[in-house]
C-alpha cells in the first residue's frame, strides 16, 4: 500500500529530529543534538533529508510536528515551520502531542510517560497503548506522578520521541484529530511587562 510522503518535525526537546516516510513505507531520519538554534539549521537539514531521498518540497503530502509539552522556543519553531510548509504546499498539518509521540516507542500494552519538568515536577500521562490517546498530560509533583504509574504499564522517561515512529503514525492518522496547536501545560517563566510594571521616567 502506497504511503503519503509524510514529513515529521520534532523541536520540543534539545534535539532536532526530522523524518520522512517514503511512498514504499520506508522511513529515513535525521537527528542532531542541539540545545538552541533549531531555527538556524532546520531548513538546511530538511533539505539534506529530502535530497538524499530524491524528494523536493513539492513531494510532501502531509506534515507532522510535536506540540508539547516542551521547550517554549523549540515548540514555536517547529510549529511555525510545519504550518508554513502546510500552507505553502496546501497539505494537512498534524500536531502530535509530545507525550503521545514518546509513547510510540513502546511495543504494546499500557504506557506511562513521565518527563522531568524540573522544580520537582513532571509532565505525566498514561495511555491504553502506544499511540492511543490518553486522558491528557498533567503537571504533577514528581513523586505523585511516580505513584500514579500503573503496575502493568511500560514506563518511558525520555524527552525524545522516536521520530521515525511518529512519522509513520502521522502518515495514517486523521488530521482532524490532531490539530497543530501548542500544548505548553506550564506557563512561560518570562512574563510580559504590563503597564503597572513598565518603569516610568520621572520628569
């Protein structure tokens, strides 16, 4: 069965991850560890990935991107790139929740994903199975999250999705089920200044 040429982008963690599903079902990935600067290299690495598979932007039939939780800046970069490609190509853009994307690395059965969110907290979600929607991510005290792990669940604690598995999942998923909207879960540390906090110069 021919697969739609599907591009997957993950910039939610300190790593740039790209993958493409080819029409014959094969998947090629490009991964580069990088804490910052995703925006500067994303399209260069994407061009490399496409070129080595004899593809061009015109061949892309759908785009998938992780939606968080994750780095605020990273998520914005990935979502902007995915939406831009989708708009330019007039193809579906799927937003894959980051914890759901991580769950795809499990082989079967219930899955619990627990990611260190710092400050003694964790992003936590349980899934009936890999890639099966759960109850939604929660921000919990890390010990509370660990106590909530089902006994029969596979526990995954990596912040990095299996980008190849995510691309294959997105190739067959319903775009209406996965809108490309960010899921930050926690508010940004940096707060915009409001009128009450903006320093005023005394005449």
